[in-house]
C-alpha cells in the first residue's frame, strides 16, 4: 500500500532528486579529486561511483524523513516501494554475463558477422551494435546491455582507443538498447510498466513500435560503423580470437540459457527468479572450470543504483503527473524524451499509466518518447547503469563524462525520434 507523506517531504524529495541528478553529472570531478587528494581518496571514489549516487541520496532522504517525522513513517515508506526491478536486473546481469552465455552470444554474432562482406572487425562491430540490442526484446534489455557491453569491451573499448570512438560507441549502444527492446511487451522496463494496464501484447508492440525501432537501430549502427571504419579496419590484425569460437560444452551453455529463460519468464516474481539464481550459483560452483568471475559486485552496484531511484522516484509523482497530463501528444513526446534524461523511463511511463481518460495518441507518445530518450544519460534507462559499470574501466580515470554521453547520444536519439514520429 502506498504511504502518504506530507507535501513538504515531497518538495524535499524533489530537491534531493535534483541534487542526485547533478551529482551524476559531476561524478568524473570526484574521481579527479581522488587523485588530487589521496588522503581522502576513498571518500572521493565513493562519491565518484555513479552507481552509488542514487542509493546515497536515497539514504539521505530516508534519514531526513526519520528526523522530521520519526522512524516509523520512514520505514513504512521504504517498505511501500517495489524493488522487484532492481533485484531482477541484478540477477539477469550476473547470469547473462556468465562465460557460457557470453561465449554463446559471441559465437552467434561472429557467425552473423562473417556473412557480411566487410572486414572482420568492421562487420563484428556493426553486428554487436545492431543485432545484439534487438536481442533485448527477447532476453530483456538488461541482459542485452550486459552482453553487448562485455563484447564491446573484449574487442573494441580499450583504454588507448580514441575518446571520440568510445563515446560514439557508448551513445549508439545506449540508444539502441533503449529502443531495441520494443519488439515485444515483456522485455523493456518502460513497456512492462504499462503493457498490462493498457492491454498491449507482442503483436501490438511489433506493429506499432518494433519495426520502427529496428530501422533506427540499424541506421544508428551503420552510421557509427561508417564514421569509425578506418579505426576499425586497423583492429582487424590484432583482434582477439576469444568469443569467436565456442569452447564451453553445449550442455553447459544449455543449462545457463535455461536459468536465463527461467529468470526472464518469472521476471515479475522475485521469489521464483531468486530461486533460479540460487540454483545457478550452485551450478557455477559445481562446474568452475567453465566459468569466469561472476559480476556480483557490478550487479549489486547497479541494483543499488536502481533501488535508490525507486526510493527517490516514488515521491516525484506530485509534479511529474500534472506535467504529463497537461501536454498534447506532440508536446508529450518531446517532453517525455527530455524528462527521461533526468528520471528513469520506466518510472515515467508508470506515472503516465496512472493518468485517467488518456487516448491512444497519448499512450503512444508517452512510451515512444520514453524509449527515445533512454540513451541520453546513465539514469534514463534501467539497463544503462549495467553498461556503465562494465565499460567505465575503458575510459580515462575509470569515469564516463555525463556531458560526453549526452553529446554522443544526441544524433542516434534524433534518428530514433524520426523513426517513431515520421514512419506510419
């Protein structure tokens, strides 16, 4: 049951939310402070972890509520939040990033890349940025993001790679993942939030969103591949053969895919997918020789980020909902695209689903806008923190500039906008 808190608490939560958003844009500054002031490097590193930002400010909010209203209202509000999505993202990220799944996906993408009449590195890069994001419509967006980011880090996103290449790749990856999950009704978080309420199924998503998203995904991947074709051609002779072949026994791959499928099928039931995860941990322990390090820490950090977003986002309804309900479909589309940059797009569509008496144009504009803007910032789409956590080690100071990501994502975002607004 929703816990009602005084309006002054909602105002305070909005201020803290804005502070947290500004903090995410300043994360790289704290990493620089860690080098400049080694005596307090631990504190600066903590404040420079983007995945820790919203969890940190959610803690501040809960403490302030406890100070002003007492511990009971603070505890009741926390217990009223639904943390299924953070738990699901943690579980799916760990399983999807396991060696058997990554090797299998890498082998599939390598096979697809060999079909294209392009140099090996160019072809593989294009396939990872186009086909892999569309996998998100079936294995969920967090899993697709994890797979894509790991494959890119393995072959392309090295420390010494040009900064323009790394940010260009990141911008296309985030946008393509956000729109690539719209072929079905169960894989993209912003679609999941409204599918049951509005009666949307996979057939509806494919006919109204999916084919348009696929066109935009391929255009974005083709453009960034063309822009960096010379750099990619230079990688052909030094590309690692890893992930181009499948060294893990097929029965082990099949077991991991079954665990992955079980978690996806029961993504709304944390007790069930947690049980799958526990069995998965036991299986990986039993067959260690076919495993690499599981991304437990990275998964927990991403889950912490999303949990903080759930806590802070739950008190933003008082200004978000009136803002959405007062817009025309055209204004709503661009408003949702912009608002998504500063709040999780699943939270945005959920709040939109609470507005009564909306028509089909309103629904389409809200969801299309939410997924269009899902690559602009690390907080715009639930899978983004997973990609951020995996790829940040490839950037200087292990930090990704928020403005750099925003700039890199603008062009692919406009391509997605053109697809959703101009195609019939």
